[in-house]
C-alpha cells in the first residue's frame, strides 16, 4: 500500500476490509436471488433490503474517505 494512502487515512486497511465484507454480502445475496427464482416474496424483499443497506454503507465509506491527490 502506498505510504500516501496510509498517511492520509491510517484507518484505510480497516475501511478496505469493511468494504470487502459489504461487497461479499451483496454478491452472495445477488447470487441467491439469481439462482432461486422461486424464492418467496418475503425472503426476496429481505435480501433486496440487505443489498440496499450494504450498498448505502459502501457509498458512505467511500464518501468518508479523504481525497487522494491526483498525480499528473
């Protein structure tokens, strides 16, 4: 990991781990929905709600990151 990222955000490894956990959840839930078209409506809605929660969480993490300087 470049030093500049750690200098800007010492919590970057924790944030990365949290982001990957959320991404894995979204991926798994999406596969369940894709592979089980007959899943009952209540369960389907629960999975969709979880996907929305996780994507909002990921967006908040990204928005909370400091901006890295652009290198020319």
